[in-house]
């Protein structure tokens, strides 16, 4: 099973303005990651190649980083997650696109975990991330992302299992 999952938002803004959001990831001034609704992205050091961290149970290392343009993370956990995810900024037909791409080939039970649990949560998190990017750039969002019933139930189950009432 090969997974390619993409979330993106277009802006009528310079690439430097949009790309600057990437550079704030996992910092005290993070303007991209929706840490108010989801487990925060954290690293053992500043964002840069070799930094280790992740969010919640998802662990990864920074594999490539081009400030203001691109950051790619390689999965370390959970078991069976083999692949990468990245944020990138590019020009497309005169607009600036902020994109998150996940490419992985899950193995074993990770296939089922992805389909039933991780994918709906991942999709909701990334749509919240794109809404946060819009807000940080001062761009009104006509239709804010709404969590599905599935996402609400999964979050409630995970909260009960982990004892985490904050997220």
C-alpha cells in the first residue's frame, strides 16, 4: 500500500511571507502548527537537519531543510511507518502555494492503524494547520475546517486512553 496524502492552500502573497511560516515550526513563535488544538510539534533542538522530535506518538527527524521553502521529515515511529512528510512553498500560476505532502508505505498493522485512526486525525490536523496559516497571514478563511464525527470520537477515545484532557 502506497500513501500520498496532500493538503494545500493558495495565497496571493509573496513566497517569502508564506515560507516564513515554515521557519517557525516547533518554536515558541510557531505560526503554522495548530498546537492549541493538537499535540505540539517539538524537537530536541532548533528546526534543522538532524533535529529529532515529532508530535504525539508520531516521531521523525528533519531530513532536509531549506529555510522559507521546504522542510522534510523522515518517520521514525510508530512501527511500520516508512516514509516522509514535508511542508513546501512554491509559485503556481502566479499564486503562492503552501503544501503538506505525506508519502509513506506502511507495513503490518500500520496499514490498518493508518486507515482507521491516523488518516482521519492527520487530515483534520492538516486542515487546521492550513487555517492557522491563513490566519497568521491575515487571510480570511471562508469555511474553517470542521472536525468530522469520526475525528471527534477518535480524539475522545485517545484522550480517555492517555488521560490527556488538554487535547
